[in-house]
C-alpha cells in the first residue's frame, strides 16, 4: 500500500516541516509514504473564499492519482487512535493500492474535491490551522502503525 500525504501550500512556520519530516521518516518503516505539496493558487490573497477553494480544488484533483482519496475535514468522521488504526488496517488489506490523505487550504475544499473523495476524517471537533493539522495527522498516522504492530508507542 502506498500512502500519499497531499498538503496545500507551503508551511509558514519553520519548525513544522522538520517535525512533519520526523514522523514521515518513522512512517516509512511501515509503508511507502510520499509527501506532495500543492502550491497555493497565484494571487490567492486577492481571491474570494469560493474562488480560492475552486482553484485549490483544481490543483488537488490534478495531483491526486489512483486509489482512495480521504480528506482531513472538520465535518469528517471522528475516530480514536485505536479506531483509526483499525480503519487504516482495513483500508490497507482492501482492494485499494493507494491512499491519499489531503489537508486542504485555510478555507477547506471545493465541492469537486468533496465529490471525488472516498471519505472524510476529522481530527477533532475543534478547529486547527491547516498547517498544524499536517503535524497532528502524521503523528496519528505513525501512532496507528505502531498500534497495528503492537509496539509500545501508544498508551491506553
């Protein structure tokens, strides 16, 4: 199973890419993982929210390959770490050859991206910056693999 992590825009805070890279390296022990950064649309700050989502959506859909597309979305399904590990295990043993997890831009996703998606996952009912979600999610992805392997990283 190949896992792609698709992020919209560069991370503004210097400490976040290093932290994300640490967990991506750890995940690579369990699965093929790739991080893809989709550039923000040109002149994004001058665009309306809807237009920005539309343009980001076009870029996201152009970057997504075969396989399942799962969105990190505040309206998605909330899972405990153990439930997420089970969810991931089922996806990995299913017919999909690839999973792409997408963290959108500041305004979320366009309707076209929602239509293409195979599911939505929420990290919390709280709202986090789209840049912080990257770190939170890769940590949970790593945690899920350690749970599946019975390794001592996760404590109940």
